[in-house]
C-alpha cells in the first residue's frame, strides 16, 4: 500500500523521478491514404521521368524504332566536357538568367513599393500589373515579335518618328538579339516578383513604420531598418526561384529567336531540345539535362545553406 501511494505521489512513474514515461507515438497508417492522391502524380509525372532521363544519359539512345540502345557509361558526359557549343550555351544561359533576374527584382521591388501606397485606383493598377503573368509565354513571344518587327513594328516606328534612325532588326542582329530577348523576359516575369514582394510588404507591421517615423527616420532609413529586414526572406526566396525559372527558360526564347542568330540566344534548354528532337540524340540530350539539373541543385543548395547560416546569425 505504501509503495502504491509513493508511486502515485511521484506521478505514477517508476523510480519517482517525476518525468513522464516515454511512450512511442502510434503510427497513423491511415494518413498515407490521404497523401497518396497528391504523391502518386508527383511520382509518375516528375520523379519517374527524372529517373528515366538520368538512366537515358548513360546510353546511346537515338531516334528510330529499329535501332537498339546500348549502355555507354559516362561517354556522353565525357563528350560534353569537350563540347564547346554546349558550354557556350551554358554561358549564354547564365548571362540570360542573371540579366533577367536582377532587373526583375529591382523593378518588381519598385513597383511593389508603389502599389503598396494608398493610391487612387490602386486595385486597377494591381490588376494591370499582373497581365503579363496571366499571358502564355507563346502569346508573349508572338506579341513581342510584332513589336520588334523590322518593317512595321511599333519599336522601329517610334525610332523613326523620333528621328533616331531607320530602325533595325532587333531579333536577328548579333549585338541586339540577346538584349532584346532579355528585355522581354524581364517584362514577362516581373509580375510574379511584384506580387511576392507586395505580399511581404503587406505583412510588415505598420506600427514599426510609425515608430520609426516618430523617431525622425526618413523614407530611406525606414526602408533600410524596417522594410528590408522584414522583406529579406521573401526577396531571397523569389530571387532564387526566378533564377531557376529563367535559367530553364525555353518557350519564350524559342518563339522569339529559335536560338539565333548564330547561336547568340541558344540557351542550354534550347541546345538540349535541338540535340534530342532535331538530331535525334536522346542520350546526349539527357546528359545535358543531367548537367543542368546538377548545376541548379548546387546553386540552390548554396542558397539554402546561406539562408540557414543567416538565420543562425540572427
């Protein structure tokens, strides 16, 4: 009787330590049935093709029903190391990704700050700002091809009206093709950056701005000490996503230039597409895809590590 009482006073735990007894939590197997409807499409449509593409990179798979596929090991990757055209397309892809992502963020931030103000017809301005995001990339490419048309395009017509010359063929000039395509990429992708940053701005407590204003802080100081620290996680996330999306761009550049002129706008994804569906080198194109996935994964890992270290510092 005494031992029972002592045990009860100690919380019913052996040894009277007062600590709750560790009991393993039961596994809810029924939860897997709730996850399966979302998990199966991911496995079938994403993970499955990815693994198949990796396996294909180690073969000499080519187009043609009668041709047998042989395992070649790392031969495709060895050929890639000496393929100057592929590494040139990789360099162009990095220039394109940086040249689109950085202005997208700067202009998107400025537009988000403007749309966050208490302006008249703000709802209309916000709706107009996301129109490029709502348009398919193919439609955007066709529209901008009309803008850049050397004979009747609105850009050359404006240049002529201003007396700045007779205009030029923007998409076929060796010096102007990549900047012209980059400008379209900035215009088409800026709305998603604006929306993300605007959401971050609206989640910033207004009381912090009011307190900083009472302390005599100007607009720039309030942005640097209040707005930017609250917006920084969103800014880092959307910038990383934009860089990945831009590096993997295909449809927009394909419609505008097809990779020309002279390969000046041939992004890595376009190069892999040509190898696979124009020349029928499926194994070699799959190896290119693996290299691109590996590079993007490394960059994303470095980004995540930097964010984690930044979180630990705070």
